[in-house]
C-alpha cells in the first residue's frame, strides 16, 4: 500500500504551522444530495428537460481523477465507495485517500421538487453506517475494517436554536464514540445557519467559529476530527479560527460553481489567511475539463501560479483540447457572488444579502413554442445552473 499524501501533509502541517503544504479534496458525494442532477450536465439539452451524466459516467470521472493523482482525498457516497474501493480496489495502489460522506442532514436533501428541506432547520440523519463504509455490510470483524474507506465526512448545521443544536450535537457525539470504538477517522463539516428564523447571527463567520471551538472543547484528541470543512467567510474569520488552535487544521468548502477565477481565488486567499484544506465539489464537477481544472487548482495550492495566471493557463489548455469554454476568458476572470451551502443560501463574500437563508424561487417556464433552438438550449443551461448551483 503506498503512502497517502493526506497523512504526510497533515503530519507536516501539525508539526510546523508555517508549512506551505495544502490538501485538496474532490467532493464526488453529490448523489447524497441532488439526485439525478448529481453527476453534472451532459452535452445534450432538451426543452423543458435537464439531461445529466449517468452514475456510471460520474464514477468513471472518479477513476480518472484518482489515476491523475493530484488530489489528496476523493470523497464519495457509501454506494460509490462499495463499487470503487471495496470491489475494484481503486485506491490500493494510489496515494489518494478514499473518504465517504458519513451523514446526510436534512438541509442537503435537494432532490427536484423538495426545495423546502433546504429552508427548514437542519435535522441530523445518517443513511450510511460506519460498518458499511469500512467493509460493505452491517457488521465488520476487526480484520475486515481495513477493506473499505476509513475516513468519513460528518456534517453539522447550527441554527441558533438551543433544542435543535443540542439534537445535532447529541447525534455527533454518538457518531464520535462509535467512530473511536471502530478506529474510523473523520473530518467535520460545519455549514452556516440554513434556517435561523427570526434570530439570524449578526456575524455568521464569528457564529460558526464560536460554535466549532465550543463544540470541540470537550472532545479529547482520540475523538477529534482530522480537520474542518467550513464555508469561507473571508480573511478575518479564517485568520481568527486558524490562529486560535494550531492543532485544528481548517479547510474550506467550495459552494456553488461560479467562475474559474472564483475557485482559484478562493483557494489562494483562504490559504493566505490560514486554511490548509479545500474541498471542492461543484467547482470541479462543473468544469469544462475536470483533469485540467484540477491541474491548475493544484498549481495554485502549491504556490506555483496565482489565480489570474491559472485561469489564463486553463483557458489555454481548453483551446489546445478543442473544448469550448462555458464563458469567454474575460468573463471567466471575474469574481462573482457564489453560494456557500448545498441549498444555495449565503454568499462566499460577505454582503448584506449573505445572511438570508431563503432560496430563490424557481423561474417560471417560458413558452417553448415561441423559442428558437438556441434559446431553448440557453434556457436549459441556465435552468440546470439554478437546479444544482
């Protein structure tokens, strides 16, 4: 079994806080949230109907990204883990670490037509079990526990409601104790409040930071997460959390896709202020060419290129590959407001609107009989962005 880059980098980061190592995870666990839209768009669009990749195509992309070897973690669902880790042994000879989404709270239940879930307070729930992640069945022997993935993502959303937040923490406590007993490692994702009701925090970044350090203050090292995955609330919030406890490795989540510059700049700036991990799902999955996108994401993470330079180089690659970019270069170099949650609430850059937990109402369907084929294709592309972005 080859050494995993995740373990080497974490050891160096914890030993030396000035270390420039950076961990990249590709989050291919969207089938736990989006349903048919999870694998991303296919090249085909039809009026009134979204066409997406199949699950087999989604998993093939996972194989290709793992073979490329530029990411450190591949996060997936338990069912994909069964196929790729347990049956195919995809990661046996790879430096990439497989990981599985270990819980699926109600605020990420985003199947078509169930938009209410994202606007209701998050409730704890786990579809996957640790045993199924580790060995593919309900009970594992000690010798079987190393067969599957041994790293999981656990997610919490605090909503400034004592009863609901206590329920979420109790569920996390139960998971932590089981994970410790079974030798299962995890990292902790903490979202911004998705439905704080009439009491939204005035400073969401500070609210999330305070809840993280309070929640982990009573957890000893054996039960602690390897690292955090949180929205990027900007330099001040990141720096405050990163400097609070040098043993707490802080990572950012990508949120919605946005421009290519959004992705590269977010990683670059978050690293500048203390982040040492980035977990990008939609930002990678919606790229015109995922392998090339990851190549330049890695270059930015390793201080080889700046964000603007990386965008220009990426567009150069697309031209060489004969791939038409989604946006012209000048537009792809712009920084835009991107959402920071699965449900589409909040903005990556703090603004007056970023504290709103309400998702946008879906746009009404036009009269397709009066639209040209080009207009139909454009409308469906925008519709797909609204569904999954």
